[in-house]
C-alpha cells in the first residue's frame, strides 16, 4: 500500500479516507443485511403462492381431463349403442320381410294347391257325371238307331263299359300324340 | 496536502481563446483530485476533512436509503421500488453469483449487493451537479473494498480447505512439473497476493479517475473557448462560440458514456469479487 503523503500522488491512500470508506461500507452492509430477510421473505412467499397456484391449476386440469375422458367414453358408448340398435333394427326388418315373404309364399302355394284340388275335384266330378250321361245318351242313341232294346241292365252296362274303355284308350293315345 | 487552489476551469480569471493578452489554455490536472481540506487533522498520512468526505457521505446516504426504502415494505406483490431492488438482486444473482460461484453463492449475495450499490452510487457522484466528484477516483475508497474482498477470499479459502490447502491451491498450480516450481511459486504468489488485489482496486480507481479528468477537460475547454466578445473581432467571437459548442457536445456525449462506464465498472468489480470468492470456495483446480 502506498501510504506516502507525497504531494499530488494520485496513487496515495490516506488512512483517514480509507477508514471512512470502511465505515461507510460497513454501514451500507449493515443496512443491506438488516433489510435482507424482508426481501427474501417476500420473495419466498411469492414463490410459494406461485407454486400453490400452479399446483391448483394442475389439479383443475387433471379434473377437467378426467371429466372430458368420461364424456368421451359416454359419447362412444352412445354411438356404439346407436349402431347396435340400428343393426338390430336392420336385422329385424330383414327378418320381418323374410317372414312376410315366407308367409306369402306359403299362402300362395296353399291357394294354388286348393285351386288345383278344386279343379281336380271338379274335373273328377264332371268326368263321373259325363260318364253317366254319355252312357245314358249313347244307350238311348243306340236304342234309337238299333231299335232294339238291350235286354237287361247288366248286358247294357257291359256294352257301355266296353265302349267307354275303347273310347278312353283311343283318347289317351290321341292325348299323347298331341303332347 | 493539496495546497494549491484548484478550480475546474482555467486558473486565470477571464482567460479565453482569442484574447489579446496572450493567455494559453491550462488543462485541468490531477489537482482536481486533491481538494483543499476544510479541516486539516495535522497527522501524517491524512488528507484532512475534504470534499471526498462530503461526497462519500452523500453516496453512503443514497446507497443506504435506496436499499432501505425499496425493501422496507417488501410484499408479495411488489411496489415500484421493491421491483427495482428485486431486479438488482435478480441480476446480481443470475449474472454474477450463480455464474461465478454457483448455488452456494447466494450466501454472498448481500455482500455483492452492498458492493454494487455502494460503488455505483460513489461513481455516479461524478455526474451530480454541485458535487461532481466520483468518490472512487480516490484510491482509498476502491482500496477498502478490494482489501475486504481480498481478506474474505483468504478467510473463505482457509475455512474451507485449511491453511495449507488454501495457500497450496493458490501457490502451486496442479500439473506443473516439480523442477519448475521454484519459478512458478513466486510468480503465483506475486500474481495472486499482490497484483490481483492491486489491479482489483486500481481498475475501478483508474477508470473513474480518467473519466472524470476527461469530463473536466471538456468542461474547461468549452469554458476557455467561449469568447463571443473577442477583441479580435466578431468573426473570431463566432468561431469561439462554435468551438465551445463542439466542446459542449463532446461533454454531453462523454457524460452519457461515463454513466455507462460507471455502471459497468461497478458490475465488473462485483463480478471479479464473485469470481475470487468462487475460486476460494472451489480450492485447488
């Protein structure tokens, strides 16, 4: 240290100024240290509050996330149920249509069969009736033509039957030819 | 001490450029930094009660009041003053102690805040009208602070690494071959224990000294060159006013630059203090 009190030496250090500087420094240091806890306390409190705020925000966010997840699941479930219902309805519709068609077919077949049976019955009846009438008519015709009464009923019916059988035979062959 | 009467401007009254009695410009000299003491203690090695005391008291009050009033009502929601104090503390913590020392440097944050506000207020006294004398242009004041930091550096080193450990770390660089140690150890001793605290104080002192001298030169030159009523005619009078205007512009520019330098030097002093303390904490490296 240059303590020489040389005239106008810019690097001089006067010990009284030095001491005064030391005192001034210590005074400011004391003030700073005295006030320091107040500032750090405020800063710590602020940090706490900010951290608390962040924690609250995170919690709220987590809750919101959860609720959103729930809603999403519910929505998906609803969609799924709707799709299922739709599928079921489609199936039901198809089943109903199929059933109706089945019934209609059965009914139609039944009607057709009934008609056929009716036709067959009618034909049979007509055939039987015709057979009787043709017998009587031909007998009558033959009686008139021949002028002779065919003795007994038995002989008459035998003649008629033979005639009809011949007729049927020839009819069957002509039918076959037509087809 | 400082026996000659010194004023900022040229010594001879009425001495201006373009005068007919041929007086030259006398630049302000180092006598600026030796104000006449109002009370002489009459002791060897003392300066007596001079302007430095007055300005230092003002700087002390400014620094202490700044800190007191900005942190007095520290709240969670800060006021303007508190925000300023927090800004300063945050800056010194993030830019100085955390980078130079690390997390444990927070313990030394009050010291760094003290150094910064004290040095900056002492520096800025050079720009306050009426005072216009940076306290740090007197080597005694930077020396106090540099010596405190130097002592703290040793105390921390010895406390953390023991007496031998501290001095071994400071004097014997690791990885140096043994035969070269007789040369290295004296160099390290000189470098770490003499030159370093010396440069620490002189860096601050010299920039403030030179800056103040420069401002005084511009002021004195502007005053010297202002001579509108020159006996050599109105043309020379107008020229003198032009010269004086240039000096004023230079003065204003350098005043703004000085303010920047004052803040930078306070920052540099604090940063170096932190680096030294961090080094002492770290020990050998």
